[in-house]
C-alpha cells in the first residue's frame, strides 16, 4: 500500500512536469491539468508527512510533534487505562451487564446437563488431586494438630459435656439407654446362678455349714434376681429414679463444680495422651489423603457421584427457582461491584504497566503494521482530493481574472 500511495504521488509529479513543459504556447486546458497535478503533489506530500509523523520522524529530522506514538507511548497507555476504568470498569456498567446477561440462569442450564456436570466434577477432582499432592504431609499434619487437636484440648470439656448431658436428660433420651442397661443386668443375673452361688459361698465364714451357705446363696440369688426384674419392668422404680437424680447432679457438677470439672480435664488429658489416640491423630491426614485421592480418581466413587448429582440439582434450581436465581445474581453483582470499586486501579494498572514495558520502536512498528494499510489510503485520498481542490481553485481563479 505504501508503493501504491507513492505511485499516486509519482504520477501526479510526472503529470505536473509534462504539463509545465507544454503549458507555454499550449492549449488552455494544459493549465488546468498542471494546477490539478500540482495540488495533488502538495496533498500527497502533506498526508505523507502526517502519516509518517505518527510513527517516526519524517526524513529523520527533529521536527516538533512528530514520532507521536514512540514518544508518547506511556501517555497513550495511561489514557487507555483511564478510559477502560471509567467506561468499562464502572460499578453500574458491570452490574447492568451482569443483570442483562443472566449469569445464574445460564450457568444453571449448563451445569444441569449430565455431561457438563461430569465435566465440572472431573475438573474439581483434578483440583483436589493437585492440591493434595502439592501439600506436604508434615505441614498438613501440623495444621491438623494445631488447628483441630490443640483447639479441642485447650477448651474445657466439662461445661459443654454437662450442658449436653443436661439436654439429653431433659429430653428423656437417656431412658432407652437405662432400659438397655437394666435388661442386660437382669439377663446377666439370670444366666449366672453358679457365679452368684460361688461368690456368696467364698465369702461365708469357714465355720458355717455348707448347706447353710447354699441356702443363703440361693436366697441372695433369688432376691437379686427379683430386684433386677423389678428394676427392669418398673419405669418408676427407686433405682431408676436414683440413676436419674445422679445423672442430673453429675450434669450440674460438670458445669459448675470445680472438682468435677478438673476431673473431667484429667480424663480428657489421659484420653489425648493415650498411645492409640496419638497414633490415630498422627495418621489422620494420611488416611484422609488416601480417601480423597481414591475418591477423586474413581469416576464411580460415592464422592464424585454426590458432587455430580449436587451440581445437577443446583443447576435445575437455578433454572426453576426465580428467588434463588435472583439471590445468586445479586451475589454475583455485589461481588463484581466490590471488585471494580476497590480494585479498579489495580486492573487498569495492568494496562498501563504493560504498555510502559513495551519497546517504543517495536510498539510503533506493530501498530503501523495493524493500521498502516488504512493510513496509506489517507495518502491516496490526499493526492486525489488535493488534485480536485487545485483544479477548482485554478478554475475559479481563471474566471475571476
């Protein structure tokens, strides 16, 4: 296109020279041709200067206000960043665009398709695998111990356990457990006649006759069996009431009695320090890591199945439930508005910093390659329009004279 534009200039120059030679003594129309060609040359040169001045100094001369793009590259970058920040990263503009797009409905319709839900699940599984693989086991184990185990041990167990026990007693949920204990106690007494007889006989005086011991043991067993049966069958038995009373007092002591609370702390510490518990804590992350990796790698695992079904269900709700869709859209608009309001400068800085890092000459060359073809048409149009303007001016001059 440079060659074409230059060709127009050379053609105008050639016509001008020929017309100049034959103008004296020639026909009158030669003057019109010379004037048009002369004005076309001026127009071509003027537009060549204008186009060239955008990208470099014409003929290498230090003419003011030339090589505009290389010398003012950073200014253009700042202006572009400011323009984008004002007109594209405005909170109202972003919210309005999101509102018109209907992100929640589109996402819901897309993710409710089984293949798409499987694709998202697969990507989430890859993220989990990558994150679990990158994390160092020692670091994660330390976090587990510090954030979970230590927090549990630092908090007193007495008051929350007492409060929980009190709630259970208030609801009567412990009665089934008491029934179970009573049933098992009665069954044990019923099935251990010989053991009861042996215990009574072993503790009888040495001078007591054996038949007396047997009679006494049999009597003790009968009374014990009757007592166990009564406790089992009578929900209002004094023994049951005594158990309830004990549990109520114990729940209150766990919350308010310093001695009971301290004993609960001692028991807690014994549990934490037990070797089996320590081994369980030490292997917690390893076990969880293995489970996560196995579930993430297996497309038919229960974890991936539930995630996939959850995504599809969530997508259908976004499509069908207008209230939920409006809520999600509101969250997205709020989040986008917060980002552009608080981080607009950082976003536009990406533009300005990127432009600032560009090499001035390289930037000018790339821009010229992108828009240079259209700019060469300016030169061509300048030649043609200049010739027409020169012809009109010359004609008007002839008529005036």
